[in-house]
């Protein structure tokens, strides 16, 4: 019915201060490229075609752990986990073995949002 080059187009991450959030997420995902949409004076991160959009938390959507969690696949699980913890993320769930040599866990960013990682 629908076709697309990418199954996910964007991920919105709600934070109290989008400028600080963009800086933190650029460190958390150094592979991502910072891009901008001049028309809206808006910067975001492009991670392999997926837009990571750091936006203001408000009374309709707050920051924090609730609902869906995006899991990012990594080639080196422990290295990625250690790196996120060095940036100030806090271990939220796991790590746990999930079969076939993979582990997964969730960490919380500085605003309480969950980031899932999965890898060997």
C-alpha cells in the first residue's frame, strides 16, 4: 500500500532545552550529520536517512520514560553502552541477553528519555 526508501523517517525527542539536547545527541550519535531546514530555522541530526529531531517538551508531550523506545543496533554493545554512560546517560533497564549472542538495554538521556541499544 505504501512504499518508502526508509521505514522510519524521523524520531522526535522532547527535551526542556532543544539547543542543549541537540549538542548532547550529536555527541551520543557522532555518526549522525547535523542538518538544517533554513525555512524553519531548525537543526536536526541525520542518522542514515532517519531524522533525529530534538524538540521542546511541553504540556502535550513531556520528556521522560513513557511509551515507545527506539532501539539502535550497534556493532559493539559494551563500547556503546560505556560511551553513553560517559556522556551522562543513566542505565534504566538491563543489560540482558536476548539470544543469538545479542544483548539489549535502555539508558535514559539527561531529560529522562529512553534510548535502547542492542548488539553483540
